[in-house]
C-alpha cells in the first residue's frame, strides 16, 4: 500500500523487532534484503502502519480489507498469497453446543462466508464516506 496518487517512498513500514516473527514482518524483511530499500519506520500496531503509509513515510503490508477500504491508500500488488492467514474459532468443548455460543459461531461463519472475497482481497471494499 501507498498513499493514493502519491509517490512511492520506496522505504518500508513494518513491525518492531519484537514482532519480527509475524508473517508480514518476515515478508517485508525479505523485500528489504532483496531490494535494498530501507525500513523507514517500525511500529507495533496496524493503526500506526496505516497512518504512516497514508502520510507517505513508506510502503507497507496491510490486510486487503483494511487497505482497500481506505480512500487515501492504493494497492501496489495483488494479494500476497504467502502471507495469507487462516482464522479459527476456538471454543471450550463444554460450551460449543450452548445456544448463545452456537449463535455467535454461526454468525461469524456466515459473516466470513459472505465477506470471503473482501477478506481474500479479491473484491475491493467501497470507501466509506466517513473515512479519513
């Protein structure tokens, strides 16, 4: 991602050293090593990444549903398959059949199924009018 219509700073926004084991952080580190482009900022939260990228500090990796939904950011690549994530719902065995818990599980599964293309980066999210 980079600012919409902005020049590509070339440098990277990535996670802190303590978070270097994160899959996106490892991918960015490989890009730094392969391209020689420096790390401009290490930040611990995705919100800081979004704001730093928006401000032109550097390019960065964001989930497609975050970047595509931001009117001031644009994609530089298609979804990066090697950093795709799996999501799990973990529930205690004794609670998984409770009606309230089952209702939440079913709702989350339906929501993920409904938004599958958006979450996978195959469909761009409309820019919310209230977005900064």
